[in-house]
């Protein structure tokens, strides 16, 4: 008779590793998109916040595997997001919707909540409200379901 | 007007349901190892048989309309083909699936001479009856599946099989069994069709990770497929125009089931509890109809019974919320055609976690929509 133990350690053994047809994620992009920080800063100083936002979201390194690249992009994106005034948000969201970038923006909003700075969360909540009004629950679901995180 | 039913006085979730040809009997699984067969008598549903051969939760039921056989699969890794005896009771035959994980979905082929079972074992078992041995046998489709198969659908030519899986891909395989079938004729999906041949593969999204696939369906002519995924998207791929994908990012919660109701329209339903109709217009999928017209919460006092019913429906233990503003009170998990076929369906049935079965009229809804547009 097998001995009845309370040990559940065997449940943690990854039996799938012995399978040759294991699930593998698709190859990540070898060349990661990098946003040109100088360009973004120039756009911001010229007051073209919305152009800066579109540019930074279009070049978001979502499929990149290197965390430091992602973190860098997050910092730049947050800087842009926080420099857009509340009165410009509606127009920005409109333009982003035409460019199919709302889901990407939502990813950065949630990521931005993770690392709050002075006054950033309130500003991001305003962004969240505007994006949610356009993209609905589906937009949030796409952030949750996606394996390519911001 | 939508008809709603519950079965057996309980509100346990309905895992899935399937109709017989005359649509007067239904097979449902009340979220356990049993399959209940109910017969309709006007508005009364009477239980006529309980099929309790499975050991674990039933995951899929399909009723072959013309040969009147039921196939079921369950988390116990088994599938049974049920035939009705002369006494009206259903008798099971075990099917050897040869899998080491739970079976997740099952579908009869259109000619009803074989069926396919998807499983967590990262393979599809294509099963057919071998008359020499008087036994159902299975052949496996393995490559290049790397994840659980969540949904299956047959092409009308009885050969091709579409499969959706949790590795974010929809694939079309050939399920040609040369022992029992004639050589298949070419389709827009390809010409060579040995068993297990991968005819097409679609990533749920080319630009980002995407969600796993919840349901996939061939259109009535077999040239298009539609699928719904857990990222709240609806997708249509067309073999006639070199497998281009039309993708609609919706603003709703993810959809769990989809079905064609004409050559250009799809009904979808899921976590948002409301069945929706999307129509292909050129290169776009457009929301064309909401089947659930209920808007306001029922007024007229809240009775104690209604409160407890609502608690039960939503599987809640606290009385913090009341009714949801739709007929279904929880996620819809299964859609079946009730009247008509994929080319032209006038009524569909849905079931879900709230334990309700709802039969919807599509025609009258579209007519009323057209009238609204004219006004």
C-alpha cells in the first residue's frame, strides 16, 4: 500500500518539462523598437504633446524581452502622459483611437499606477476615465489578456 | 420575444446544451458528471433520462440530428457515444480517446460518421466507427498544437476541422480518414488533405499577444471562419481572399461563444450576458443588433423570493447586489441554432452560468431594427 502523506510537494513538479511538444512563446522581436527620447523631448518643449504621445506609443517596445528597455520606455511615456493637460485629453484620445493605440495607452496607464509619483495617479485616473469611455471594458480586458506587457 | 427556461427547479450552471432534430428534447449538463435529457411538453420540461456514466464534470455534448446519437466528453478523459434503446433509455459505448488530460470539447462531423474531441493533452482525437471490430477508434492530430484545445468545428465537406486553443492560435486541419471516406475534393483552404495536415494557421493577433481562443465556427459555405477570443475581439478569416483576417476590437467583456446566422452575420455572447449580432460590411465587422432588449430593472417591489432567486442565480452569498439588467444573469457559455441553419437562422438558444436556457428570435428583432432605422 502506498503511504498516505500530507506532503503536496509532488504537485509542484513540472511534469510538462519532459514533454517535447511544450508550449513555447513565439520569438520576440530581435530588434526592439526604441523611442527617440530627444525627438520626444523636442516635441514636448514645442508643446506638441499629442504628437509626442502618438510617437511614443507607436514605438512602444511591447514585445521586447529586456526589462530595462521597457522600463525606460515607461518613464518616457509617463513623462509625456503627465505633460498632457486634462483639457487636451479628449482630443488626444480621439487621435489615438484613429491610430488604434488605445489599448497600448491603457497598458501604460495601468503600468503607471504601479509606480506612482507626486500627483501622477490622479492624472492617470483622468486618462483612465477618458480611455474607458472610448474603449469600454474590452480595452481593459485586452490589457489583462495580453502577454506582451508594457 | 425571448423564451426563458430553467431545468429541474435548480439554478445550477448549465455547462452546455444540445438539441435533438425535432427540437423537443434537450441534453444539458448541470455542471457535474451527469447529462440530463429533458422533453418539452408545451411549456413544461420533463426529465426523461439521466446519463451518468462519466466520473468527472461533463465538458461537451453534441447530438447527431439525423442518426440520433449523443456524444459526450468529460474531464475524466473519456468520451461516450449514446444510442437510444427500444425502451427509450440511452445506452453508452466507450470511445478510446488515448489521452492523458481532460477532454474539453466534442463535435459530430456533418455526415455524422465521425467526431472530433479536443483535450488538454494538446491533441485532437478524430474518432470513427470501425465496423470490423464493432468499436469506435481514434486517430490523433498532434502537430503543431502546443496547448489545450478549447473549441472545434467541422467544415461542411466533412473533412476539414477548425480548432482554437489556449496558445492564441486558430488552426485548420484535415481530418480525412482514408479507411472510411472517399478522396476529398479541393477547397479554398488547400488541395492536399492527408490526416493531420495543417491547412491554415491564424494568430489571434499579429501585433500583440492576444487572448486564448474561446470559440471558432466555419461559415455555411465553409470558406470563412469566425472566432472569439479572451481579449474581447471578434475575428473573421476568409479563405477566398487569401486568408485575410478582419478583426473587431469590441468594448464589451470577452465572448465565450459564436455562431454564424447568415453568410455575413455572426451572433456572439459571453461574459457580458447579452447576445449580440455582428455583420460583415466590406472590410469591417459592425454591431448590428442586440438581442436582449431589456433596459430597466424590473420595478414593482422586491419580493423576498426574488432576492433569494437573484442570490442563487449569481452564485453570491451576500445580498449586496440585485438583478443584472439583462435576461441572462450571468455569463453565457453556449449558443446553439434552434431554427434554421448557419445560412439562415431565425432562432437561437443560449445557456449559461445562471442556469437559464433562453430561446431568442432573430428575425423579429432584425425587422424591428429595420423599422427603427426607417423611422
